[in-house]
C-alpha cells in the first residue's frame, strides 16, 4: 500500500453554523455541500472537498492540549509576508488573537477557531526542504 496524497480533513466542532461563519466567512473557504443528517459542511479548495466540519453538539468538551488528536490544521494562503500580514490584520479585526512563527521554509500565523481547535495560516518562503528535509523542523518567533 502507498498513500498518494492527503485527501481531506474532517474537524469536529460544537456548532456547524458558527464553524461555517468562521471557516467559510472569515477564512474564505468555499462551502460546496452540506449533509444535514450528519451535521456536516464540506469546503473545497479545488478538489471535490478538502476540508469538512462535523457538529457534535454545543455541550461537547473542547480539545485538550495534552490529549491525543489533531494538533492543528494548516492552510496555505500565499508566498509572501505581505499576505500573512494582511491575514493577521483581518483576523485581529475580527477579534481573533494570533501568534506568528518563522519556520524557515514558511512563515505562519497560529490561532484558534471558536471551539478551540488550532489553525495555522502560512506562506511558503523557501524550497530548502527539497534538499534538506530537516529544515521543516525549525521555529523562531516572528514579528509581523
């Protein structure tokens, strides 16, 4: 067996409408389908669906940093720091706190969705990982 590509990610959320407003509205992911019986919304970035949310109920416990599960989901938003700065301004204008990081091969913004799931927006900065895959394991604080 050989995996060819990552197909999609499904993220559990408390409230589908809030998740749609966050991922579809604020982050701009296009909604392509809803499966009401399962409380799911599907988003696409060019595939039939790349990302989905599944509502598990308003009383569901939030993610635990020290627990097993998804650490974060990352979305590429471009290839230049100006794009990242613009995203930071939009997020902060919407009341979303961000933390910026320089990973060498990319520069990133980290923040939480309304349910506490961690999200990363990033811009690529280098293809050095093609020559030295270890370069992806880098972190420096970033001022934007």
